[in-house]
């Protein structure tokens, strides 16, 4: 455990979003929140191949409906 200003730092654990491996959260990890470059690239590839998506659950507003009718 490292010390900063006389206080021991708390270790924070996280799960890699790609492979689910438990890793220590560290600011000096260039791949965070992933455990490795491989997992980071795998996740990016999933987005480019549209395997991942953020669903649009927002209702249409009246303004959107008016826009659709006139265009």
C-alpha cells in the first residue's frame, strides 16, 4: 500500500468491461478501464462492428413530429 501525506491509500478494484478480470484501478494504467490493450481494442472493434449500441429510448417530442411531417 502506498502512502500519500502519511495516509495509506485505499486500493480500488474494478472489473474489466471486456473480459471481467478483476484489476486494481490505477491512474497510470493507459488502458483503463480495461485490463490491457487487447481488451481495449476488442471493445473498440465491437463498437465499429455495431455489436455494442446505446438504445434510443427517448420519446419523440411534438417538435420532432412536426419536423417529420414537413420534411
